[in-house]
């Protein structure tokens, strides 16, 4: 496939959404808001802001989301997890989001406080799993509720069928959308979608797309989260460890190829894991026909 050909569905503008993470330092904060301003003119359906392992970024996530509500035209979705907090503490966070004007939450069980690879232990007075959290959110306010989905199953799930059972519980509790873990083989996503639909799950399942900013880091993260890395992808980046410029060009081509194929096969919503870096995501969106809203662009430039 030629990554730079127009899509056969080029007249249909795909909808996009973006994930950001809260900054840890002043320099990271500057980079985040530069990326937000760069991508805002593309008018994403929503943007999500992540929550660190064990709820470690709770305050920074809240502050980032609140600033998005106050200073941009974006519709932020705040990540929220069950980890290391009682139901009462989590409910307080949910109410604070509602008070801040947030109407969309990404509900997750969350990584253990010790990070990936350690054992998850639910808080004794907390929500034990994502479906419980979804039900709790639903009792507090009329939020959109997005949950996660795993085309190659969650690393802790006994089987893909068991993992789809878990997704079904989240939907039955009130989830309105799911976003997948990233993948590189589109057939994996479509096979998963067939299985999910066969189980009667009819909410939107957005494909999670990760532009490969650094292949080694992405491959390491994939190995910890159960996402496979095809040999052909490793071959594309072979020998480019110290060649940043070429690596970026290859990354753009690989991601655009994947996205164009998804669009050609009927996908109309795409979710990008930005890593708080806008240029590669912006370029890929441009390649698939997404052009900035001039009014939003001029307003951002004026600010």
C-alpha cells in the first residue's frame, strides 16, 4: 500500500480524538500545551488526559482537564481509576470533574501502584473493577463513559473470550464507548470487532493508534501490555536507532499506511496516543484529509 495515496473514502472526513498525559515539570507543561494548541484546530471529537499508576497524577490530571475546559474549545475526557482510593474518594473526584464542567470520563481499573508487572490489589473500600467504577460514575452524573478494550486481550486475562466478558460487564454497567489498546496489524482489530459484535456489544470501539516516536520504547511497552509487534514493523525501523530524521519519516509512513487502511475498511473514528507530541500526529491527520479549522487556528495564534 502506498501510504501517501488519497484514501478511497477521502471525501469522508474521519473523526479523531487525542490522548495526552499530565506534565511533571514546567518544561513538560510547555510541551503539552504547545501540542494541545497545535492539534486543537483539527477539532477532535474529544481529548483524554491520563491518570498515573496508583492515581499518582490525580491532582495534575484534574488541573490539566480543568484548564482545557477553561481555556480551549476542546471537550476533555478525564481518566479515572480504581487504584489506591476508596469509593468515597473516587466519588469526590467524579463530583469535582462535574463541577469543573467535565462531562466525559475514561473509566479504567488502572495499573497497580507498583506499575506494570506487579499484582493488582483492590482497595478494601474501593471499586474493585472497572464495571463497578462505571456503575458508580453513572449514579453520580450523566457522563459519557469510555472504557478500554484489548484486541489481543489484557495481559492478566485468562483468554480473549474472558476479556470480552469483562468488556460486556462494563457496557452493561453503563459504558458508552471503548478505545482499544494500540495495535499494528489491522486484521487483529477487525477480528476482535467481529467477536465483540457477536457478543451483542454494540457501543463504538475506537481503534487506538500510536505513532511510533521511538521504536525501542514502543516495542518494550507493547511487550508489557500484551500488544504484538510484527516482524515487518521491526524491519522498517532496523538500523535507525541513531537516525532520528529518517526514523520520523518512516514512523509517519507506517502510521499513515495503517490509518488509511482502517479508513478504507470503514472506520470513521480514530484515537491517537500522542505522547504529548503533536507534529507526527498532525502530519498523519493531514495525510488522511483532516484540515484545521481556520477560526480555531487564528484564535490559538492570537493567544
